[in-house]
């Protein structure tokens, strides 16, 4: 079953995460499909802008922890390495990238979207980072990206307290350029992509290259795969209820809440 769709329309490509039964969280199969999409885009000189979004009401709930709990140590280590590389490859993609957050983005799912060049969100979108409550750190290169975008101290607070950051706050922090109703998010993303396509390609490409020099330092989180695998192995036993669930019942529907 295809859980990552790639559609091309001239110079624009749209990547859609489509594993709605699990809130578009990544299992091994979906990880492999996204890696293939990145491989294809990396070899496609006809595509200049890539729009990333999710199917259904959620953008992405990060790693499917239900599957992760079944993996042996070696496979867990491989998954942690591959997911960190996935975000870095998306961040370094030659094309200009846009994320349209069509709904909630949880943990590393938010990190993937934040690794795009530009972002917008539906007003139903929120971020939350529950990993610490599960006894594991945020991986996928997440701390480097968050610290770069919002500052290390604020990022640390978000992770330690598992705070919920709603769409209005994301806009206030300039993490997204626009907040729109859910039924407008695809159109708004496409409109933003076409605004980018109206700018000369060389200017966009060189601006992205120079910005990368001042962007997240992925080398600083090179140990993510090791730390992630170790923390999964040492995580507390038994189910965990995220503290936000009492205030926000929809949190129970995220894969992270299944454990």
C-alpha cells in the first residue's frame, strides 16, 4: 500500500503523507517510501518546488511507536539513523520546499515539516513533543532544528513539558507564514508554491544554499541514532498517558498515545 504519494505538475511536485489510520505516522514501510521519493526528487531537474502535506486531518504523528516497540536493538538503531538522515536530506534538497501543515504535527512529525524552507498551517494545526514523557529524547535531528528556529531555551521547555503550540502561536513565532481554514490549506500551499516559481530559479537556489550555512547544524546531533536506540531500550515499561491528554482529548488518537 502506498503511504507516500508523489505527484508532479510541471515544475511543482506534491508529496502527500497518507497513512491516515495511524495519523500519518512513519512505520518502516513508509520510511522506505519517503526515502525513495527523496531519491527520485534528487534526480529530477524538472521539479523546482516541492509541497509537502498530509492526507486526512493530521499532518504527521512522527514515528509509529507501536511498531518501534517491536523492533530489536539493531533495527531500532537503523531506524533512528535513517529517520535523522531523512530529515537532513529533506532539508538539503536542491528544490525549494514548502510544508502545508493540514493538521496536528506531533514530535518528529513536526520536525520533518519544520525542515522545509517555507511553511503554512491550517488553523487546526498544533505542535506537541511528547517524547520525553515516554522516556525517550526527540530525535530526527529535532533539537538542532528547533533550537535554530525558536532558540534552545524555548525548545528545551517545549520538550521537557510537552507543551502544545497552537497555530496562532506558530504564526506569532513566524514558524508559519500563514494560518488558513483546513479546507484552504492545499490551495494556500499551492499558491505559495506558485509564488516561489515566479522567482528566478537561480536566485532561489543560491539563497537556499547560503541560508544552509547559517541553518541547523546536523553534525551536532550525529549521536541521535545511538541515543534514540538506547533510550528506547531503557524506556519505562507500561503505557503512558500524555499530560496534555486531559486537556486535549484528541491527543489520545495519536499513535504516541497508544503505548
